């Protein structure tokens, strides 16, 4: 059988960007290198150096002499998924406020519980969520939350990769404390930003309706001074859009552009209510959008115009959002839902093909959060690899593997996961997290937060 439905695709020769030779080879029945074209290499393998980077992808014959360690795994090897917008410690408040629209959901469902949260709670919430993501094949997440120290500590233990963007929420701060919080995040950046150690740091003002445009601009300047990611909620609900229009006479996108918020790497979460002018502006300034279709549906916020965003040239990544508006961290559900919604709303089965949907959860999502060496298996990229068990009814007869992955696939077929070449999930069990203990902790801590 041919992996992508075409006649045996030619193997891909990748450039070798690292100087180290291969230390380890992972061999699958198929390798999907990623990169948006949906190509699958039959009999493919991935060579990894001892620094955890990919040094070659292709058939074993193409890759040449085997390195010292060869793991014959079978199945499909592909890049780990990238969750471009999450608040993962919200595992502690999973499913809070169901049935409420965004503002009530925040003010009545979520914030009263989060107000009682400690750093230790957040560490456990992140630990459990990180294990949940890794087991689903999500190797990188872009986090917007408080308790940034505890979150990156939890990720160091779980073995995942994170872009941690500490939040600035004026509704939770007293007058004058916003500047202190910005200084705190700058200090955090200098102490913890460590790409080689799987930790990236950015800045995350909550939204234009929570902060002022000038405050957002100041946060952007601090981010741009160190070339860090600027991460903000944008146009999630029609209520929020109208509130900003009434207050300033301009859209939030226009206001952010005017204060220079998009002059460096930037990602805006949701973008449900972006109009044509907003979309073109984001494309022109090179700002990305995190598309969170499941969260937007659950909170009744609407369906983002993702096909129009892509047509305008905006970089889009998929995101789960937090576990109180989803309510899990399984990005495969977004991979399926995004094209289903786009086609259903657009009355067109030809929009958002399967390869594009997969790209929005891998390479494009990585690009959206400022990473160019994640989300694709090619020479020089980090060896963040997942193995999918293809010996399943969902992949039978397996004539069109990429379409099967998107519309019949699921996180439950992910068996093994590597981050920077290190095994972090082996035979469906996370290596760095005791899941039973983490569940017990999050269960008792979550109940304490829920007590009135
Ligand atoms: Zn969010």
C-alpha cells in the first residue's frame, strides 16, 4: 500500500544542518516528515544525533550506514503536535462554569477558583496536563498563565517542550501593579528562557478589553527587546468586539497594530470575529492566529474564519485553549474539528484538505509560536517524534494515510513519544510523570478550589 494514496512517493533527502553524526535511528513502516505537503515515506527512518536533533529522514537505503542504536518500531513516525494556545494548569478547574458565555464563565466559573490557587497547585495541574498532552502526542504547548515558575518546573520534569508566556491580567491586579508584573516577566525571561533546555519564554497580556492599548504596547516593547513571543487573546466573542469598538472606535486588531504590538513575533488567540480588514492587517504585519475551534464552540463564541485567514496569508496554529473550555488537551480533536467546521460552514468539502489540517497542528503551529525547528522532521530540527500504531481498523485499508489520520485517527493510537530524541512516553506510559499520583493530587486540589 502507498501511504498517501499516490504511487510510491520519492524519498525526501533532507539537508544536514548539524555537525554531529547520527547516534540513533528510529525505523517505522512509514515516516510523515511534515511540512504541509502530506508526503509519506514508505519504509522510512529518522536519524537523530546525540544532541537530540534530526540529522536525516528517508529510507534506510538513503540514510546509509546505521548508527550505533537502531529501534525498529513499525507504525507511522511523524512530528509531535504543537498546541499553540493553552492554559494547561486549568486541569485543576476542568469543566468549571459549563453553560456560561465567556465573561460569566471567567467571572463566576473560573476566576473564583483560580483566586485560591497556589504555585504548588499549578505545578500539579501542569504536571497532569503535560502528561495528558504527551500521551496524546502533543510535544510542545504555548502556555498563557500565572505561576510561570511552577509551570516550567513541571515541564522540565515531564520532558515536554513549552513556550511559557506569563499572563498580565489587570482585572486581577491592583492599580499600578501592571508595571511590576511586566518587570517580573522580563526578569523571568532572563532567568528561565533556555531553548536548548526546551523552555522558551514570551509575554502574554490578556486582551485589549482587559488592559489598555498602551499597556499592551508597553508589554510588546519588552517582548520585542528580547525577540520574545507576544501572545494575546483577540476577538474571541462578538460582545468583546463591540465593547472595544464602543470604547475606542476601532477594532482591537487596529489598536494593537497602532501601538506596535505586532512589530515582533506575535500570536493572537481565537480571532473568531476578525473582519476582512483585521485579517489583512494581521497578514501584512506577519502576526499569527491560534485557532481553538473546540473552545469557541463550547463557550458559544462562534466559528473563526480560518479559511479566510489562510487565504489572506495569516499563519495559523491549532490550540486547545484551557481544560475548562474544551475540556481536554487532546489536540487531535482540533485536527479533526477544524476541517469539519470549515467545510460545514463553507458548504465546501474541498476547503482545508487533510494535509493542511495536520500542518496547522505541527509546522504551522510551531511557526505561529515563533519556533522554526519544531513541528517538522528535517535535518537540524529537534527530534520531537511520535509513533502512531497503524495496526488498527481506523487505518484499514490504509490507502490514504493522511486523510485517515485527520478524519479517522485519534490520540488513542499514539504509542511512543520522543522530545529532543529522548523517550518521554513509552508504550503509552509517560516516563517523567507518575500519572496516578498526579491525578490524586489534582483531584483533591481541584475539589478544594471548587469549595465555596
Ligand atoms: Zn485562552
